[in-house]
C-alpha cells in the first residue's frame, strides 16, 4: 500500500524495504521479459495486432484476435490443466516431493484431443505417494522462475544492511520461506521450472537453483526459431515419439527449457554463471549465449520490418 511504499523509498529502514522491494523487482522482471525478450516482443506484436484489428473494425483481420487468444492459451494454458490434488504433507512433516514428467494433448476448437498440440505435465507427489498436484510446463513457468530469481536477489542485496543478530535470523527465515513455497501445490507454477533444474542437477541450495533456472529460462525465452531444430533432444524424451517433433515445430519454449535443463552439465565450483550458461547451450548442440543475442535481435528486427509492411 502507499504507506509501505513510502517507508521503503523514503526512509533507511531495511525491514521496510524488504517488505516492498523484492515484490517490486519480481514484477519488474515480468515487465522486462514482456518487453525485451524475443518471446515478449512477439507477444506484444500479436496483442497489438489483435487490438488494432478490432479497433479498425476490419473483419478480414479478425483472425488476429483468434491468433492472440491461442498464443496466450499456449503460454499459460487453461486453468483446468492444473490440478490441486492434496495439499496436506505427510504426518512426519517431510514436505519434499517426488516428481515425474508426462506428455499429453491439448484440445482443438471442437473440444477433441489434438495430437498436434502436445502438453508437457509435471506431477508432484508427497513422499508417501499421494498426488499433490499436476502442472503444465509453460512460458508462465519460465516467467515466474525469472521473477523469483530477481525477488531473491533483491533480498540478498538488502539483508546485509540488518544488524548482525537480526540479519542471521531473517536470512534463515527467508530461505525457509522460499523452500516452503517450493513445495506448495498452489504455487507449483512458480516452482516447476526450478524443480526441474534442481532435480536434473541434484541441487539443494534454493538460491543457486533459482539462479540457474533463471539462466535457462532467459535462454529459452530468447531462443531464435532456427535454433529449435538444432537442439539435441535427450534420450529421456525418446518415448514421446511424434509429440517431441510437434513440440519443436510449435517452438514450445517450455520444452526448450526442459531440453536445456536435461542436457546441462553440473556447475563447477566458483564457475561464472555465463560460462555455465554457455556450457548448457553447448551440451544441447547450440552456439553460445553471445551468438544467441545476435540471432534473437536479428529476428526481432526481421519481425519489425514484416509487421511494418502489414500495417501499411
């Protein structure tokens, strides 16, 4: 609220800042991803084209509205694809989850399963085998992974400003809170990408988990079209057959993240994040992050020229 914002921005109160700034940075990261990634630029173009077609009342352009609605459904999926099955952890208090991947189908405009629209799900189970939740792997998961990393990084930058005793207690409490959120069925969309990288790389540190997850999410959101067909598909996805091909053809960025996470090597101690990101790309048969930036910007400029011609 206004009072909390004023306390965070107009005083030196570190606790007041901790109550506001991490959430602010969380939302700022969402904005950045929506305006500056290759996925975000195309999402904006599709959205504005849809609005323009309606405002201009040009019936021949109304297909752009349908295109936008399909794109947003693909990025987040309809709510019914996510299920909350059991929120209660085992009686021993062990909140950790077992996990498994599966690949199903979306539906066509007639409500029938469409094999050309595969959807990857993660099922999380409590340690005693009860199903906790099921969540589709989507662009929304990548966006939340990036935002959570910004959220945590802001906390880490503010915590040293607290007095010694308070700092230690507050740091541990915030780490515990992030761990609790990782195993909250209602927040699975925020954590599913982080879970995958943690499980694939055997990570236990929530800070490093979100850092590496955010790296892969950013690469996936900026992956140029031509790079999808170059990607090395892990053997673990071989059983999905034609569904894997359909995911690649659809330029499914959630699936791209899964491929990168599955191929990524473990992080060497003290290895710079940029080197690890390049190693994850190399393991997936892709060029470096520097080359990705060049190609992604090239596609943005190409899209800009194409849209300009369409508008004229």
